[in-house]
């Protein structure tokens, strides 16, 4: 039941070319993407993650842009950074929010 879904969240889960090419239609839904820029298992910049892969993974920004366009958003987004509450862990959280969705 498509009407039972209120939104989606992706954690280090960019789509591949085959999924993106097959995914068309449907109503716009809120999306949340979380992906570390230094992820060694699922690279932030996408690409082939193993030699036997049949499809390229989109980069985290490409994946977000695909869904933003699907939802009718502009290609532009606002950037912000959350406060660094634990400087010792050397991580930061950057937020990108697509506009006019």
C-alpha cells in the first residue's frame, strides 16, 4: 500500500544505476539521508564497491539530488552545520536541505 508510507530514511545506502533507472513515478515523500564522508564500506563518492558489481553506486550527493528532483525540489540547497558538541571525536554534522519542494 503506497499510501501507508510517510517518508524514507537512508543510512549509508546510496542507490545504484539499475535502481535509479527503474524507479519512476510515485508521489513525493520526505527523505532523510545520512552518510559519512569517510565511510570505507559504502563510499560517499559512490562507484563500484567490488570487482563483481554489475552497477555503479551513486555518490551520496547524486542520490539525494535524484530524490530531490523526483520530489519537485530545485537543484539548490541550503547548507548548515550543527554545533560541535564533542570536539574530541573529530566529527561534524553538515546539513543540506533542498529548496522549494
